[in-house]
C-alpha cells in the first residue's frame, strides 16, 4: 500500500477500551506522522469473531489512518469519514481485480 518507509508495529490485546464503541472496537491506530511511525492495536476479543475478509477490511481501514493522520484537526470525526471512504475505495479496487 505504499507504506514501506513507515515503521508500523502491530500489537494484540485481549481487552482494548478506547473510542465511542468501547470494547467493541476491533482496532485502534496511533500515528506519529512526523516520525513516520505507527502502531496498530488489535482487539483479540472482538477480532476472533470476524471473518478473514472483515479483518482485511479493518487492516486497510487502519492503514488509511496512517496515511491521513497528519491532516487531523480538532477531533477524529473528519479523519474517520475520509478513512472509511478511502478504505472502501481500496477494497472495491482489490475485489474488482479478482
């Protein structure tokens, strides 16, 4: 996805309580764009009930946060919408090629 210059760590948690949906959150990404460094945290309690396709969509969504995070202003609402749209476009392109 063109992020090879980034350092992106992935960590797995049995409990991940952040965001408006509380512990139903599948993943959270923390980005330090100025250092090209990010960490994707995966909630194992929620992700274990997802299909492989659903997990792939989540990963694409979280990687889009890496791409646009430095544009965030006051809160995450605008970023979340842009990321959702971009990940839908990426998924559409991926499934269209297959």
